[in-house]
C-alpha cells in the first residue's frame, strides 16, 4: 500500500486545518460512502503503527496499520481538484 499526497493538496490541509510543521494527518475509513459503503476520513493525530506514510511540506500524512482493512489492495493518491478547490481522493486498485 502506497500513499501519495500532492504539494497542492498538502497546502490545502495546512491552510484549512491551520497545521504547524511536524503535525500529522491520519486517513482512515468511515461508514457511508462510495468505496463499498465507506469513505475516507481524516484526523489530526500523531502516528503510532503506520501502514504507509509520506511527509509533504513539513506535514506527516499517514495510514495507521489498524486501518489496513479499508486500504487492502489499494494505493491512496491524494491530488488537488482545481475546479472544486479541494483535495481529491483516488483509491487505485493494486
């Protein structure tokens, strides 16, 4: 499982969540959404046991190993949607 976050998407999180350098964002699955009844959620939280992680613009983005069930057989690529002016989550089957 790989995690990718574009610099534009990272900047959106920094601006919208008032993040400081070295803070972390965790992505996880939540009930109700387009991915088999689930969708992607996020939380500003410090990592413990990571499945995947990447640092972009001084912010640590990660997926916790406890959320492997949601991301099993997928990579997560987070880009920035210029039209909507927000991050776009792309689950890519591997």
